[in-house]
């Protein structure tokens, strides 16, 4: 996907307003400028930021159209991918969870600069977030699936939709959690990388362990 194709995809999928385009363009400008101070995205992806990062994040919204009303929790938000993009393109409240001080400061600055009133940052580890029932949970580059589910289980209930870009090892990660986690899992193809997949899940909970015989 070229940068022109990425912009065309966004326009066709979301009917992006001028205000939203302005916000996305300002976000990209802030993101690229901040790379001189911290490694927010891989430098090799800088010429392809709209395809590799903006569209790669925005496509998650297409898989969350039937999610319950409520907050979108983005784990390990880092540079705000996908959290900032989701906040720009939707009216859903977004809580970005990030533990690194410089990343927290960056996210707070972007939220203020773009006027994203429904976006917030929780500065701390995922395990420290107060228990809740998120409508959607995303995590673009947070942790392998076993750790991701165990650290975030207190943020979900049976209706929570998990939308997790997992790259080329998606199926292997899913197989690794099957002995200890159950739920409705399926894979969706990524529009930005033919070799990558997005893991969609609902009703995720630990597998009940059988009690040993006396």
C-alpha cells in the first residue's frame, strides 16, 4: 500500500472530514518531529507512516463496529498507535495505557495539541489499571498473547471485544494460549500486510481448572 493508497483507503472507509484530516496530518507531523528525541516508530517506516501506522491502526475500527458502547482501552500505547488514531476517527472514549514517562508526556502533549477531549492516558502498568469492563481492548505491540491476556483480564468481561494485531505469528500465539484461555477467537487479514493478521476475540476467560481428586 502506497501513501496515496493509504489516504484513499482512509477517505473511502471513514468519509474523513476536513477537521479529522487536519488532526491526522498534525499527528503525523508531531510523530515524525519527535523521532529526533525518542524512537517512537522504526525509522525504516518513516517514509510509509500513513500506510504502516495510520491505516494499520485505523483498520481496527472496522473490526469493532459491533462492539458494545463504552471505552476503548489501548494497552502499551507508546506513540499513540492505535489509540490516537482511534480517538481521531471515532467518538468513542479512548484510554491509552502507557508506563514509560517520555511516552506518557508525548501522549498527553498530542491529546492537548489535537484537542482530543475523549482521549486520556493512564500512566502506569496495565496490571495497575483499576478493574473495569472495557468495550474494546487493543494492543498493537504490547506483549505476546499469553502475557497480554493475563495482564489485562481485569479490564474485560464476556462482552469485551479484543482487537489485537499480531503479525505473522498470530496463529502460533493463539495456539499457545488455548490450554489456559478460552473464548471466541478468529483471525482477520490485515489490509496493510498480507502476511499479518488481526486476532479478534470475545468471551475471553481463563480455562477452569479441574479440582484434583481427594
